[in-house]
C-alpha cells in the first residue's frame, strides 16, 4: 500500500506540508529534525558502547537474592497475621 508511492502522490504530500507549515518554517524544521537525528544516533552509539563495556550481570546479585527471600517470607508473614486475627 505505502510502497507504491508515485510522483503525483509525493508532490501532493509536499504540497500539503508546505501549505500546513509554510515555506519559511520548513528549513528550520528540517534543520531541527537533522539535529535530533544526529543526537539520537550519537546517544544510541554511546548506549551500545556502554553495554559492551559492562560485564554481564549475574542473577546471584544482592537485589535478586533479596527479591527471592522476600517471596519466601511473604506467605509466612501473612499466615502469622491471619492467625493473630483469629
């Protein structure tokens, strides 16, 4: 559907964009769009570099062990609370 854009469709899209935004604002918008793409590209590269530099995480970390322990202690606390209410 979108892969078959011909010259008339592209010209119509350009005409609508020019009418909506005006010819004076289009260069500024294009410049801002290009700058945003450059920032996004550099941040993506930085994140990929940071991920490559980090050692792989181990599931035996303190936070993971704490979460596992809290799952095991939660039912005991609930049982103690219910027995106390009786």
